[in-house]
């Protein structure tokens, strides 16, 4: 398994459910990894964050993320809208991993067609979510050469 980065990176999570945000926060805390999670509550906020628009215009506090974990079903622009925005807006280099309640094949295929690197259904247990984060960080947040 690849070595995980010990340099703290930023993971942006676009998730509109406060319950899911809490689960993700608790699961990530159990990994012991040094990275920083930043949450946005809807697709429009994810795009504003990426563009550095207010209230995300302080790049010290809200740096460009090294990884985006994206829910699909959100208000004010869904995950598909965010994926299209990233393809057209010059954010293709940021890996996007979809984490959704939907297990529909059409959603999987469309997300991958729009540039998502991976598609996962939200894990049912905390331990599974911890493993999800460990695996993602090992794949996408490797030490810089």
C-alpha cells in the first residue's frame, strides 16, 4: 500500500446532511491522519470555495483542496453540476470522489463520465467510513516527489 502523506493536505467535503457531516468528521478523526477537512453544505458553496469567492477568499484558511469528496444530491447545485463546473473551470487536476446514497448505475456512469475518479455508496458503519478515508488518503494524498 502506498505511503500516506505526513504533510497535512486539505480535503473538501461537499455534503448537505449535518448527520453525515458528523459521521464523516468522527470517522476521519479515528484515522489519525494529519489532513484538514473543510465542509461545504451545497454544490454552489463547493464551486465558490474552489473559485476562492467570499466567504472562501482567504486561501490561508481555505486552501485549494487536494481532494474533493462530493455528495450528489444537494441543494443549490447538485454534485453533477459541480463535476461539470470542475471540468470547464480548470479544476480537473483535483481528484473527485463521489460519496452518495445512490447506488444507481446511471448515477455511477454519469459521475465517472463527468470526471469523478471514484464512486462510493455511503458506508453503513463507522468502521467502514474510517476505512474509506484511510484508503482514499493512501491513494490520493501521497507524499509529493
